[in-house]
């Protein structure tokens, strides 16, 4: 037996002082390197995987890490198109329905729904405490999660936004496309004419909503 670096994610190895996973094992028991698969040929991804000694594979099944595009992830978790389930040693870079949080408009809708649930839970706790003669909750749940600034979905919430805008005409708003990233399409709004120009240019069309 000899001390050998083990790259198997399921191994019960412990870290040594140099932060490398090692264990005592026989040559016949050596684990293979982590296998990774990708839908992209991105330099930063390839370099980092190579640096770790990971082996690239094009196998549909035999991989440990899969850097997948959203379509592959959707197919991978769709029970109507596949019966495959991830093993304990398999990881993907997305989770199912991730766009519910990564799309700004859907994220706002989900946070609003979550806050309503928290508010409802607060009322239930208050009612139960009153009925049972217990101590009242020290604070409602909803304000604890009030970390998102006032947000409107345009063009759906345009009339509500105009009402709020006129209450505080000196406020500057940040306009963000719902389904873009890396700062693309973001601009500041301090006048309603800017939004009208945005809408006239197709910004209010389906699929081009903003928050």
C-alpha cells in the first residue's frame, strides 16, 4: 500500500495540511479521476478542469460533473423524456426551473409570493398564540424578508408605477430587461418620457418586459 491522491468525490478521504484529498489504498483499488462533460468549449472551464486533473468525457452517462446548457438540464430532469436519475456522484451546474430565480420578472413574482406566505404564517402564529394563551410572536415574518426594493413589472404594472413615480418625482429608478444579463439593456429612469420612448421602441412587446 502507498499514499495516493484520490479524486473520487465519494471517497472517505481526509484532508492533509496541503488541502489535498489522500487515502491509503492498494494499486488495484485506485479510483479514476473525476470525469467532466460540457456543452461548451469555454477556455476558463477547460483550463480549470485540466488543472485539477479531471478527465473530459463525451459519454451521456459516465460523468461526475456536467456543465450543461439550460436545454440539456431541462431534458435531463424531464420525466416525460428520460428515466435517468442523477447518481450521488453526479452534479450539474443548474437546477430544474432555475429561471424562476434567474429571470428578474419571475424572481420578483416568486419573492412576492414568498412574502405573502410569510405574512400569512405570521397571522396564523398570532391567531394560535391568542387562542392558546401563549406569548405573542415577537415580530411578524414578512418584514424579516423585506430585502427587495419596490419593483414593478413593465408593461404589466405601468399604471401602478406611474402612480408611485408621481408620489416621488425626484426618485431615480433602475430599468432592467427581464431576461438579459451582464449589464445589457440597463438604464436609469428619472422621467416618464424615457419609459414611453422605451415602449415605443418595442420595449413593451411580449418577451421584452422589464423590472
